C-alpha cells in the first residue's frame, strides 16, 4: 500500500473571503474540524502513515492545529507561494518524501471515503480522480475548471487532456479533476524525472506553455506526461466530492453529510434503504427474485443493497427503477442521510453567518430598502422544522398597525413559533381582517397559524432586535401530494372552517357516515337516535355524551374521532409574554423551564425559555420523544452533552449557536467556564410553588419541540401492532412468509 502523501495547502483562497482573511482554506472549519482533516482521515483509511503538508498563506495557523491534524503530519513552508503555482509546491513537498509511491491531494477539497478507495483500487500506477458532475462550472465558470477528457468511456479511462483551457468544450469532457492523484511506486521515477526536467539545472526542453515551470499547475505536469506517452487513468465518480472555492461552496459542503460518512456508516445507510425496499416488496407480495426479474436487475444487486454493500449512487438508481416499475413513491424507498452526530447537529454562529442574505421590501415611498437579514440556524434532513435567525432592518418609531413603512407578507404554508430578542414590533392580520401590532421584548413568543399575513420591525435602531423563527409542517404538509392531486377546494368540503364549529361538526359527521356508506336513516337506525335528531346532528348540532357513544358505535370509530375542538379568534395567532409564563415555570434542580407560546391545536408543540442554572455542572438528563431545536440567546456558553448507543459526546454552544437533538437522545446542558456575574437586567424570579426562585446569570436557551411524523396518532397506531413483529418497522429483515 501507498503510505505517504503530499497535501498542497499553500494558497490564500481569495475567493473564499472573508473566511480565509485570517486563515488558509485548509483550516476553514466544517463540522468543528478543519477542512483538510477530512482529507487526512480519508487517506489514512487507505493506509497512508506519513503526510507532508505544504503551507504558505497564514502558515503559523497550522501550528495551532497540529494536535488535531495528527503527529503523522510534517509541515513544509513554501515561502514563494504567492508568486508560484501548485507545481512548485508539489516539487518542494516531493523532496521530503521517502522512496515509493505517494498521493497528491489539494488542500481545499473534501470527498467521500469511497472516492479514495476507488482511486487506490485502480490498477494503474498513475491515476487521477475525476468528478463527472463538474460542480466547478457553477462556482467559477468553465474556463477555470480543470477539465478532463478521456480516450475511452467507463469509470476508469485513459486521460487525453487535463487542465484549464485545453481547447475542449463542455460537452466533450468526462468531468472535473478532483485534486487527488495516485502515484504508485511504479510511476514514481516518471514523476521524479518530469520534475527534474522542469526544475533541473540542465538545458532540457520545456513545453512553451509551461514556461516558467514555477507558475504551473499539477494538471500541467500530468498533461506533459500524457503528451510524452505516459498512461494516466481517470477514476470517474459522480458526486461525493467538493472543492471549496467560494462561500457558497462552503455552505454546500457543510450540508452534504454523505461526504463525511465513513464507509461503515455509508454501508449502514444503504442497508437501511435496503430494508425499505424489502418492506415495499413485501407489501407488493413479491419476493426479491421476482422483483429482480421485473426490474431487470441482477438478484445479487438487490441482495447487496439489503446488506449495505452497494455504493450510494447504485442504491439510488435501484430505488428510482423500483419507483418507475411499481406504484411506489420514491420517497418511500429513499432514506436521506443522517446528517447528525449520533442524533445531534450543531450550527455555529460562524456557519450561520455564512448563510446571511438580506431581503428588501417597499417603504412608505414605494422604494425598495433592506427589511430583513436572514440566517439559517441548526437545520437537518432529520427534522421537520426550518429554524431561522432574522434581524429586523426596518426601524419604526411608533406601534401603529398601519404604519406605511411596514410591509406585510402573504402568510406561508408552514406553522411558525417565534422567540423575540430586543424591541421588536409584531404585526399580523386577525380573523376579521384588522391589522394588529404587538410590542414584543426579549423572552416574548408567539405562534402563527399557516397563511396568516404578518411582519416584524425594530422599534429602536440603537438596540439589537431580532427574532428566532422556527417554521414547521404538520399533518397537512405530509399530505401535500394528495392535496395537490385532489385540490384544496374539494378537501375543504370535508373539513369545514376552524372559525365555525358547527360547520366542522357537520362535515366531520357527514364524512364519517359517507365512508361507512350510511345514509341518515340508516345512521338513525344503527345508533338508535331519532331521525330528526340525526338530521340536526348532521347539520352541525353538538351531540350529547350518550349520542356521541351511540354514533361512534354505529360508525365503528372511537368517540374521540367525532369530537371537534373550537378555534377561537385569539388562537389563530397566539402572543405570549414572558411575564405571564414565568409564573408557571417548571423548576428542576439545575434548570428552569419557562413555557412559551402554546396552542391546543398543536398539542405536541412545546416551546421553552430554558434557563440553565449555575448548579448545572452537569445538568440533569433530558429525553423526549420529539424533535428539539435549541438556540443560545443568552450571554454565556453552554455545554451540550449527549449519549446514543453508549457513546458519550459533547459540544459547546456559544451565544448565537444552535443545535438539533433527535427524539429519544439522552442529553443535558451544563454551564461552561467559571461563574459570571449577571448582565444588567438579566436576573428574574420564577414562581416555584408558593416561593420565588431567583436565578441571576443563568444561561438562556430557546427550546422548540415538535413531533414530526411521531405524532400521538402515529404512536397510538404503532401501539396496536403485534408485539411479535412490530420491531421490524423501518428495519425489515425478512419476507412476509417463510
């Protein structure tokens, strides 16, 4: 095996500014680790035991990361990095290598472990990684892409042209050079001879387009060798690779969790998809042998999918094929990658700032001017919510609902719960169509029903004013496809209006009766309720307790399935003041849970101003069956600790950081560092029984809990499954018959 590598990390990464203003690209953090750490780990898995890391811009910053990068990394300074190309950096790095083969890796790339493995397994002595997706076209333009053309097609083909501006069009290339080269021992002498030819003291002839050699790239060296008859093989991959050139590239890397999975983790993910496929095959009453035949796929491939032995791309191709052949939605077969670390995902303030975008709205003069600055908070594919930090850029000096500088939105499909920080005005249009303005302050909160128009402004330009808005979908969002097919107007005839309890009762009883194929006379006969009374009930009258039981029996439903909860005018938008909720706070030994906005129409939505007390060293363990979002809006850091599968982990949440915690993950919060005096005005008292409990200087977290698909109805249904087999749900391992 190849046991050494050169990492080229000397450049300044100007296009990635401001993230590289004070550190090199290779040390920009992704998931709390430097970008280059992932390259080192991927190559270590292929047997590399010694690295030469070539540094230039902000070279001293690597010293601070020496322990994390590893003792097997040797730093090499490249003093002329600003005026030379990567080939000069490679020449310097290669001079420190021992005898034998080596890898060359760019310092600004990240890739799946399988990419390095496939490059290693390529039988050619000289091979390069090529990404057929060519993401560089979007981020920097085709002329700046190190494009690769090949002589033959396939996943390993001979390179003909490699590098920028080689006189080929976009449609002629096999992909983009992936910044990763394998030089086996058999090709080492060829590389050494080529470098000696270019940089030696002799009068060797240098290609005109490589003069001077010090300004050339690695691709220039490879092209020269190809032109001289050397065989360079292209290992072509699709996806699973990123080059970080711009802030948008960095954002994409941070959201592509599959890149960071080990091969064992990828295998587990593919096996989970295989379990979904096997479950669907059982539902279709088809053994895998028949599925393979009907999909025109080798049975061995399906078996490899179920055992997790396939590549993610191959697994997705099979899922798509199954969705094409059978009436099975692709979403029921494809399982998104778990982008958490054992059930937790942290979003630092730095990562949040990376997503900043400013949106404009019209002012009183119909001129567009900045209105909001949006930043993403801790988002994950595993969670049903979309949390955002939103700064109010429009400042008003009154609280008039019809202030002409206030721009109302049109409402949105997602439900929203909001924490307010600073002097923020909250505007909304109530059920009667009237505009309302509420003056909100730190710790206040709200709940907004879908499609209610609303807006937010600041009341004081001298103070920080922002909101943390967590939008999430409920059962209607999960049924979006059926709404699209049937039509919301038709479905409304089945529901009635939340503002009219009588219409809701009428629609509900008629819907139940129609499903049971019962006309009013038959419902009367089956329930023992007079026909006149049944007619009144089916027109929206409220049933008595005895009538409810009789109707439920006749319709073969539970009594609660015939109940409707009225939605009052003040429940469409719920405004909650922290002064109201502190009186009913829940006091634990190390926490105080101050409840925030609530609505009975979303019984599993739970929001808190969680105060982590000085005694939380560590805090008490928490475990809930809901998805949790956590945002640190206080002035001191908090340590989040969690365990899953026996593994204990922790991360620090600085002010402005946020995190996601998956259902049933045991976790706790602890104050970090030494005791700090409270900020002016931060002390508050919370009722604990008949006593007042002071907690000055406590850390403050905004906590939002929502059920996702694990609603009370889902859990109730699961509880009725046979205990002999219900653990197979989501993890199918067998056919439905022996």
